[in-house]
């Protein structure tokens, strides 16, 4: 494909890339050719390529592409790191997750709740529960997604006791678990019901038709 002034127009580039990326199947070769000939791709465009790579080729290629957008001087945003975190979770590589987390901190995105929750999920998916819990403890603002990510991580990694302890601590901190939290709990019916009334919550939780 010949380089033309069209590829210097961010709007035209985005439209052309969208055409390639939304094709069925995505025309990643053509999209990459256009991207490589673009001097200043915008963040939205780069995120679209990362997302398509992750869905069609694999998480490793999506993460590798991130280094190339930095080389072009494109500044990643919170959504970039949400995509990278998901890719590293699917890859299951703890070292890669740590590097992505480090990059997010350097760029000042370590206070973004969406990014941090995505990183919690990535660490948990890679078996790095010590890193996940340390990060969780250092978070200034936690929500139910934060709690659930760590609880689910412990449950997924066979650490049921820690999952249960954190679940009950969640209630003591006045956070209401949602259905996703409940689903990830190990042996939830056998473990939770006998002690549920000792937790002082303002609401009653309905889960699969059971009030407790």
C-alpha cells in the first residue's frame, strides 16, 4: 500500500482501520499496513488494534503491539491498560502483568479504579495472589469489583480459607457482595449460611431465591 497524505489524517485513518478491523474476519494485515505508515496514530486507533489482536491472534501479540505504539509516540490511556491487563490475564504470565502494572504507575494511571481492578484480575489469573493482595491493600478507593477480584482469585487458586476471610471482611467494611461475588465463593451454601447473621449489613441479600 502506497503512503499518501490520507494516512496523516487521524479521522480518515480511524475510519479506514475501523473498516478493516470490523470486517469478518478482521483484515489485520491491511490494518497493520495502514498503521505502520501513519506517523501519529491516535490512542483510539491503537486501542482498536490491540483489541483486535487480542481477539483474533492472541494476547501475546496484542501486548507486543503496545511497545510499537510507544515507539510512535502515542500516549496510552486507561482503556489501553484495561485491554493489556485482560491480555496478560489470558496469557497467564505473571512477569508480563508486573511489567504492565509498572507502566501504568509510571503514566499516573495507578489511581484509576478501572485500571487497578483490571490489574487485580490479571494478577489473580496469573497466580500472583501476594501481588494482588498487596495492591488491594494499597488501593485508596475500593469497590465491590475490587473485593470480588481478589476473592475470586483466592478461590480460583485453591485458597478457600483466604477467600472466605476476605469475603467476611468485605461485609464488615459495609460492602455489599453482588451475585458475581457469591458465584465465585467456594462451597458458598455450606460455609456462609450458619454465620451470616453475625455480619451487620444494612441490607439482606437475595441469592438464587434464598434470603440470608
